[in-house]
């Protein structure tokens, strides 16, 4: 199978790492939590990411069992494609940070797509069988593959198959 997987907040705990950095430096940017980064102007967000991007993208944690499940799929011969909206425009050296992070955490993959603002469109010619992401709006861009939405709370609404953790994701994929 060809399995496409988002990185941020699907494989990693990105928003928690951003929140941690915000707590350290909130006075400078007048931020209290992750969601406040959306209130920054484009220019201030870019400054924030230039200053703290390396700490964020090298300091985040991998979600429990994500590396193990992805490694198992890779060893079983599944083709793993990581797809991310991460862009050099948002954070200088993001490709370098990302590749180092993936290697250090044994997150095996066959392909890595950066700067994907429309993941459904950007992967349409790859013939994915499954795509896994944490955002409903991203999954809405797909036509064709089986879609799994990663949620922190099963009570959240989703029109897609829901999973709270990588054990549940693994169980869903195993049944396909």
C-alpha cells in the first residue's frame, strides 16, 4: 500500500512544542498559547519562526508508537510518503531540521514532500491508498484514498475514520 502521512500534530507533538517556546518568550510577542500564533502578522510570525523555528522543529516529541508503527509498515513493504506544509518561507532551514529530526527518531519513509498547501492535490498522482492527517480541512482536499483523522478526543466531529493514537491507527490500517 501507499500510505501518505502528515507530520505536524499527526506524527509529532508540534503544537505543544510551539506552546513551550511561546511560554518562554511570550512577553516579546505578547502570546499566551499556540492558537495566539494565528494572531501574529505575517511579518511577526516569520520573525518568531526565524528565531524559534530550530528549537521547535528539533525539540518536538514523536507521538507515542508513531515511529514504531511507521517502521513496521515500511518493513512490511508499504510505501511511506510524508507530506508537510512546512516551508523554507516560514522557517529557514526547515528541510534540514525536518530531515535530521526524522532520521534521529527513526521515522522511516520513502518520500518526503515539503511546502504542500493542498495535500490532496499535491499527492493526487501518487496513487495513495491511505492518508492520515489531524485536520479535517486537509482531508477534505482528497479524492480516492482511505482517510484517517487523528483526533485528541474521540468526541470531536469528523466525517472520516477517527483515531486518537497510533495504536488505533495501526489497528484501522491492519483491517484494510
